């Protein structure tokens, strides 16, 4: 579809782009930046409802962007994450008021970029969207420029990100050189046609070298995307970045870029490399096991709640990858269901941390001692989110874990299934350490904790969603089934 005809299908994105400029201009005239925050939240809501109710038959902008049910699912994830992060930011006091408008603009920009990232179907668009999201993430991480930890986190993020981008771009160049195309589906067709040619003919014509280049390109491309989702062994940046970034940014980084990175990875694997499924599924299995194990084991020794949840998010990436490691209908459904459950639970946990941090001025676990005395409701809410992350029923995390575990069992991947079960037990141990501090350790002071309406609304929304998916899982299951209607499943 040409560019003019494509504009109709991206009206929500056009609206968001216009809002970004409006907020940027209003920032010069409005003293109370809180109103810009509320305007940004409202704009995200309006942009979502402006999305078209039907999907085009072909790719948009000459097949550089695809609008399909799969992309719409991740667009919903992006909008929900950004909207709630904006809401929680209204209660975060460590961002100077003079810079709050710029902060909201960056988050709105991120919503726009993540939408395009979820619909990218060729190598060039994938690279442009991932890099745009990364550059915006660097800015958000170092937004508290007078905080040394924030500046250090941003610098580390930039350095690691530059290396991963180079690796990813090198992989894309190998794929383009071997296939002569940047379209994912055309790369898949080339592999399919070469698979039917006898090996001796491939060797004589140089096709074997082409096949090897494509395989190497796939590995380098997966390494670059793996950095974005903090996949082992490309996870080293995550704990320091998550700890140093402003807490609303940390909450966002652990969910939206990770989810959209998985969306890109799924498109690449299922569209470009369906004939290499046995190779990448085996690789994904052991990467998934390593990611969840390393994340959970190192989280046990953490004394900072943000750092603990950072390693927890690495482990959660391992669970998400388990769905891709068992390619098929159930595996993809498990991945999407787990992402939805993880969004609600992890955002809720971080929003609760924001509510506690703004009162205690500390993220050390010792500061959580006796929280049940100072604010029983806040302690209960954080306990529920941690239980959901551990996979305890009847919460959203339990539904996600059940589907991930079932996909491993159906694929007869016994090592993966055992790893999921054992790592869930390890995760429960350090989650309950936080619960133990809140309920069993005596408080140093008994002054009650108070919080403004926006953070209460954000936490309440996450709590409602966590129980909704846990008690009525059919809602999210039906949405996931619809989102995979046109996705290639084998």
C-alpha cells in the first residue's frame, strides 16, 4: 500500500505525534506541569480509541510497516504501559518541575516509537525503530542529570547499547548480503526454496555458503535483540541501569521495551527463519534456562529493592523466552499471556516501590521493615504483586506460569519444564524475604505513609488487572487467540 493510502490506518499515531508537539509548546507557558501530565495520559487514551477497527490486506508504506492483530496486541501493551507510567510519574517528586514537561514528551514519543516497532516487518524498519527506542531510553535513564547514579546508568546503557546495535547491524548486513532482500518473509521464502535443493548441488553452486551466512546473520541479529530484552548473556547492563534510572523509568523499561523486543524477535524467527526452527528452538531453550536461572539466583543476594526487581525482570525474560523455545500455537499463546500478566504485576510492584520511596527516601530492603504497621494497605498490595510474580493463584502470574509450563510439557522439553518449576521456587524465596521484612521485622519509626491520588490510581488499576486475569483468564486468552489469527504458526 502506498504512503497516502496508509495514512488512514495510522491516525492514532498521527494524533500522538501532534500531541507531542502540543505538549512541547505548552511546556513554555504552563507553570503547573501536572496539567501536562494529565493531558498526556488523556492523549494516550484517545489515541488508543482512534485505532482503526479493521486491518488492511497488505503492508503499509510499501510493506515497511504492518498493521495486524499481533501488532495491535503489542500496541495495547505499549499504550497501557506508557499511560500508567505517566500516571505514576505525577507522584514522583525527584524529577524537577521545570523538566517535567520534557519528561512527558519523551514518554509520549516512546509510545509512538514502540507502536512502529511492533509492526516492523523488514530489517531496515526493525533497526530504525529499535535504535529510536534505545536512544529515547538513554535519555529517560539519565533524566536526573544531577544524580550521579542516573548519569552513570545512562552512560553504561549507551555503551552497551552501541555494541549491541553494531552486532545487530552486522547480522542484518549478512542477511541482506546472503538473500538480497530486507523483507523478513522473502528471506523465509529463500530459505524454503534452498531447503528443497540437494546438498551436493548447493555445494557446487555456492548455496551452502549462503545458507551459512544466513545462519550467522540470524545469530548476530538475535544477539542484538537479546540485549534489548536483557537476555543472558546480554543482561549485564540491566541491574545498574534499572537501579540508577528514575523509578517510573525503571518500571517502564522492565516491561514495554522488553515486550516489544519479544514481538520483533517472534516476527523475525517465525517469518524469516521458519525452516531453521529446530536450530533456533534448541538455542532458545538453553538461553531461556540460563536467563531465568541466573536472574533468580543473583536476585537472592540483593539488598536494594530496585536491583532485586531488576534481576527478577531478567528471570521473567527467561520465562517469556520459554514460549518461543516451544514454537507452536500453545507456545506463542503462552508468550503473549505471560507478557500481559507480567505487565500488570511488574508495573504494580514498581508503582508500589514509588509510593514507598517517596515517603522513605530509600530503596534498601531494611527500609521496608515493619511496613505493615506504617501502611497496612501498601504492604498488602506489594505482597499481592510479589505473589503474582512468584506464580501463586489466583493471580495473573499464575495463569502465565501455567501456560508457559504447559507449552514446555507439550513440546516434551523436560529440561525447560524442570527449570521453570525449580526457578519458580527460587523466586518465591526472595519475594517472601521482602514480605518477611514488611510483616515480621519491627519498624524503626511508626510514622504513617501517605500518597497522592495519581499513584493510588495507578496501583489500583494494576491490582484490579492482576485479579481480573487471575480469576477470569478467558478474557486474556480470547484476546491472545485473536491476536495470533493471522500469525504463521507451525
